[in-house]
């Protein structure tokens, strides 16, 4: 665990061997460097956002004052500092103060610059996630193989609990247009186990599970339950290691955006669409028939505002 002095040095580090002032990171970059690379809960991100937005003031607040300003408890602030690798809030504040002083010396509107750049940094991080996914797609064999397996599974179960439910719902909505029997599981516990058991008894062979941060214990329980019924599990997650990955038959990874209070899912969304494309291509005749039938129903019942 780094000391306040070590963390301060990390936050203000510049390229070794080149001491040109042009290479000195801006205060905004230093703050993002301090908070980046750590998996923070939404509550902890609120603390980080407050410090970012009010750096020149927040860096000199007591733990009591900071907790009051953010609307959290003092232990929450302490846990936040510990999650960043500091021994406590005093060590974090010691790392923040020189950054705040440099912001005051360099620009009167440093707070506005920090807020503006933080939103840009969130977009930049998602661009990085998409670029990583693009490199994965250089070899399409795995995605195509997953698409074929999911297309053959009748019924096909799609699992997504808590925050992952939105991705599962998107995938299931699209999959129903091209697959004859798609079953969405968005509740955990015995409800999930019952749905998984019925899917297996009906002849299903695969579950597509979504597991985004924060990774829920009930998702792990549902994946294990699926395996116990004889179903195979394809997992879409942001991780390449961990108990969920260990339980899955195969895993496709896509990074999530964690710069804002709540995660964003640009790369997992594109990955989901790519698997839908692979499913469509796996059985083109069935796909075309189902899409045409759906378009006829949409026109007949006037589903959409325009056609």
C-alpha cells in the first residue's frame, strides 16, 4: 500500500529522463491518474467526482467536511481512500494538495477544466475499449463459433441480473427476431434456477450470461445452477479472470467505461450486436424467414412511427 508521499509522486510523475515543462501533466490529468485504474462503487465515484469538480477546495477539507459536502458517511470516505491504495484519508489529502495548489497557480478556472475534461476522458476511455474490441475482432472465429452454438440451442436462455439485465434484454430482444425460442432470465435465486431447469428440459443446450460490474454473487450462483442442469454457459463480461470466468464454458471479454458514476457499455453493446450477427449468419434461411415475418407483423399492426 503506497504512502502519501509515494502516491503523490505517482500522481505528479512525468516521462522519465525528460524534464521539459511541456511534458508536465495538467492538474486534470494528475487527478485522473490518481483515481484511474481502480474499480470504484457508484458511491465512491460520487466522492471522486466531487473531489474532481471542487479540487482546489476539497483537497483541504477535513474528512468530516468532505463527507458532509458529498452526503456520505466518514467511513465511506475512509474506504474510498483505501480503495485507491492509501493508508487513509489523510494520505489521500496529502496527495491531492500539491495538485490543487498547481491548479490554483496555473488557471483560475481549473475546476471548470477538470469537469469538462472528465467527460471527455469518459468518452476517450470508451474509445479505448472499442479499439481493444476491434483488435479482438481481427480473428472472428470465436464470435462466429459462439453465434453458431447459440443459434442451434432451442430454447436459448439469456441471463442478466441487476445492472447486467439491460444488456441481456437488448440481446434477447434482437435474438427473438431471428431465433424461435429465446428465454430471458433477469431474476436470480430459485426463479432463475427454475427457468434454467425448464430450458434444459425443453432441449436447450446453451445459456448466454452477461456479468458486468459490480459482479453479483447471484450471477455466479445462476451460472453454477445452469451448469448443474447440463446447460453450457457462454459469458460476456469485462474480466478475463475470476470465479465467473472459471465457471463458464467460454468467455468473451469487453471493457466497460468506469469514468462516470455509473458504468457505460459501448464495447459490450457492440460485442452483443456482433454475436447477434453471427447467430443470423449461422442460419440465414431461418433468419430471413423470421425477419420477413416480423416486418409483415410490424406493418400490419403499425408498430412504428415510420417504415
